[in-house]
């Protein structure tokens, strides 16, 4: 059973209250309890434990459910996806300015969206921390790769990651377990990419391929997203929060929807106010230090809603920067039919729950008409047939049909499609930001966010390049893309803001209070015992998935908090 | 599945609602037409066009009672899924694999899908009635195939049949979803994953050879 408490017990002042149990919050809970702090961790969703069959659907077959894996309202990625949440949550709306296309994913469970992600775990490179110095766009971080490197190393050894040593200048190597060998179609992609001088290397996923810290290595069932019962991949709940609970110094409050950070007469944080979703009652916890890790935009929202006479615009918002400089990864996908893969001999091609190869950014933007890069994820194979199986068979050469001939089509074409997803860097811009909606509140009475979103030419040209590149790779593989090249009017097929679920910024870090919400320790400029440990402090998006950097920065912030506590400053 | 595979899968899942959203008024008009006074109380299967014609097992033996199909719709849907995926030398038919029951469950999950299905089956009946003076179930195998041939290849189907062709494409997707995610369909495909593997061996050499890798 979860070691939760009702919150109704005798008043306690915790050393630290952490809001959110995803990558950032889980890491803070792990590191701070290890350092001896008495911590309370608040999670807006329910309890989850991968190791219990009550939760994990690992190794279930599609016919074990009448739904065959189709999505449900609280599981948009399929009924067996571990992550409870979505772009729409009943009673928790958000609003958008006219013309804005933005979708906001929220995870609502222990471990947050680390239950859901593809485990792609990329370090930011040295250039990613100083883009403005390099091309004049965006901003530099107040810290460098060298400041973060020791924490990346420690995250690698604590959580585990596979990959390969490549010595690429802006895609630093980590401390890797061996990467699994490619699947059949990945061999073809790799060979094609080599011919086209596109860097194609083993994937870097937070999945262990040898035992680590009491966790068994991966068993290659391909179902990472369902919650791994052997914890062979990384999810914050089982890999960070559970060990923190075992210290005896962590109190976990689930179904605790945080309303605001409370502050005292001196303007310093005194704890957080939350709604116990099980009873609907307003409650609070007191703490000497508050760490927000509710996701980039949820933490920003909490700070905006934490208004007091000391902080009339909310916490961390003396300069009005809160909610600004928000970004998401750019994305577009192209799939191709590869005739040479028709009738692929049947074998177990599941592997880990993600691609075994990927392409990091391989070109020099100085020679291109857009300033920032992207990486490419590759998919295809003989994955478990489930709801949605080979939808759109009419696109294959026969053009549709029915009967015995159709049945044969499904057999021969299964496994003959290969897809490419571009994931690129967006540069923060003045037209993309979040603010509190002056009218709308959620079911808890908390003011909601209103989003403004606009892609710049930078992103559109980058996505155009993705489309052209993926179509060229498919052609080089001897294949065919059925979807027409999207037009400029169609944004070249760019996914909506928020669709890639890599939102960052909103409470960015900086050198000076006048243009940032937190300092280089992710400590609020205007409230020294408030920290932000998720994606909100990010200054740039990079062409990398953000989770590994969220973990490293949370670890770094936790080390700073521990040092300040020991020094008696906090 | 990887993150991007799941995104792709999500797009596939959305294919049916998207198809619904695009279903033009013609489908609804056809469905309304199907409900007019010409509709007999119950369709009687044609002599020469029984379910065996589409390779089905006996439907009468099944005790399943559908929750979201009328008796007539259930007859039609059990026929139609087997036209899409009949029994052959390797595996059973869509009804053998429980596809109609799967559809009945999914209709219970999704009101939009219920409307789409009813309109689509209504379109099938209306088209048969316009051509042969009787609904799909009462038409014979040759007649049914005439209609299917006209809508099963959307790029080649006539513009005025677009509503039916769109419906059939989505119906085919749903049938394949139900069939290939069943025990029968998984065995047919030869899917052998989703099981613990001690050591990942990569791609077997014979597969590499066959694919010229």
C-alpha cells in the first residue's frame, strides 16, 4: 500500500515540500531524503506501482481486453499505457487565445509523465547552453555544460542508460550500458543513412541492459509504456520515489492538487495549500523549503497563483517574466512503404520499448536557411497487433479490396512500413506564452492558464527540412511515401504546440532578476526558499528530449539545497 | 512501443473518428432513406447468399446477444465482416475471431462510432435497395459483391459512392483491428513477441539474408 497520510495528522513542519512526482520531483525527493531531509511529496494524481499487477499491464495480449488496446478518456495512448492523463482532463481546462493551436498534456499519477515517455535520454550539448553567443537568437543559460556534466554522470549511474560512445561534439557521451542490436528495418535505415551521410547511431534510452541498483536488466518485451514490472526502465515512481519512501523520511500525499505556495509576512515560502481530491477539502502542508516540480507550465501556473502583498504578481514574477519563453519540441512524421521489406520472415522484433537507432542532428545550420537542428526517431517493425492495426490498407499498392486477397495483403505488408519522426529545437519567441485567464477557473476554483502560441519562420523551415529529408530517406530505401508533401499553409505538417509533450520554460533561469524568474540554482529571485526543479527553468529547448536534463538539474538543485541547509542558510 | 510508435498508433486510432467527421451528408441521407417505409420489419437472408457464401461459421449457434446492433444490423454486420476477412487455408473468418462482438463492445464505448456504424450499414442497405430492390442481407452473393467492388477501392470508386467508400474503408480498418488483435489473427500473422527474452540477439541471420541485408 502507498505510504500516504491523510494530511489531517498533527501539524508538522517538513524540511522540504515538493510539488509533483515526475522526473524533477522524484529526483528531488530521492536526493533530499538521502541527504537526511524530512520531505513531503505532493502528487495531483493517484498512486501507482509498476511492480503490482494491479497497475501494470505488461505482457498482456490484445485479446485480453475487449477494447484490444484502444484508448480510453484518461489514457489517450491506449488502455494499457501506464500514464493516466492527457491533453484534456475533465474539470481541469485551459484556454487559448484566438488562432492559437496548443495542447497541454498533464500526467496525473505517481511518477507523472515518466510513466509514459519513450525513455529517450539525451544530454544537452555544450552549444545548447550558449546558443545566443553562437547565433544571436534566444538566450544563453547562466550555466554551461561543464556545470551540469557531473550531474549527468551521476544520473547515468543512478538510473541507468544504454548507448554507445561516439565522440560527437554536441551530443555528449554518457556512462552507458551496452545498446541492443538493431532490428531488421533499423539495419536498412542505418545502411541508407550511412550512404546519405546522415549520422545514425544506437539509441540512448534509460533502459538498463545489465543489473543496476537491485533492478533486473531489460527482458525485451517491448512494452515499456505499460509500466515495467522489473523496473528495467526509468519511471520516477519506482526508481526514485520508492527508494525515497524506504528511507522513512518521505511522506507521500497523492490526489493532492496544489493551489498555491503560501508565504509569510516576510515574503518567504511557508508551505503549500492544496485540495485533497478524495474529499474536496482544502488543506495545507508547512515546510521550510518548497520545490516546485509540477511540470514546466503547471509550476508556472502555481507561481502565478501564489499572490500576496509581497508578491502581487505571483512568486518569481517581480520582472513579469513568468509564463514567458515557453517552448515545445517541433515535430513532424513521415511513414514510407518499403517494398524490399514485404513478407519479412517472422521473428521476435520487439526489443526494448523504443527505437534501437536514432539520428542526432548532423548538419551545420550555418549552411541552412533555419537556425536550429533536430534529431530523427525511427519506427516500424513487427510490433504487437492491437487496435488500429494497419489502418489505411487502401494506401498499399492494391488500393483496398476485401476477401481472401485482402487478408493476404495484411500478411505480406505487415512490417514493411518504416516511419521517421523529426524532433527539433524551437526558439522562444514573444508571441508564445502563458498567462492566467482572468475569467476561467478549474473545478478546484484555481485560475487556469491561457495559451498564446505562434511558430516562427525558424520552426516552419526546419520542419520543411524534416519532411524533405524523410522523403529522401524513404526514396533512397526504395520506398514510397503516400502522404503528399504538406504545404506552407499546412505548416509543413508541424505538430501543434504541446503535442510532442516537451513543454519547457515559463520560469526560466538567468543571470539577472530583470529577465528571469530563478537564478542558476533554480532558486526564485524573490523568494530564497522556493526552487523550481522541472522544465520551467530551461532557457532553451535544444534538439534533445528534456528529461535527462530535468533530472540532472533537479539533482544539482537538490545538492545546492542540501549545501545551504548544512550551512544554515536555509 | 516507442513514444513515436504510440503517436502513430494514436493517429491510427483517430482514423475512424476522423473518417466520421468527414462523412458527408450523403451517408446520413442514405441512412434516412434506409429507414423509410420500404424497410421490411426483418430482412430475410437470400437463398443463395447465406453467410456461408462469405465463408462464415454458423451464426445461429452463437448465443451472443448484441447490445448496440438491432437484429437486422447484426445479421448484416456478421455477413459484412466475413466479406472483409473470410476463412481461408491459414485461419478462420472474422466471425470466427469474434469481430462482430468486438465491434459491439467498441460501439458501446463511443457514441460517434455508433452513429457512424448505423449510418454506414444503412447506406449499404440503401445502395442494395436502389440497385436490386432489397437490402444487403436479402441480396445474393453476386449482388453484394457488385456493391463491394464499387466501394472497396476508394481511388477507383465513383464520386457519388464516396460516402459508401469512406464508410467501407473505416469498416475494413475496424474489422482488421478486431481480427488481427484476436487469438486467431495473432496466430495467423505469426506474431511471437511480448514475451521475456533473456538476451537480445538482434535480427536472426536468415532474416538478414532474406532481406538482402
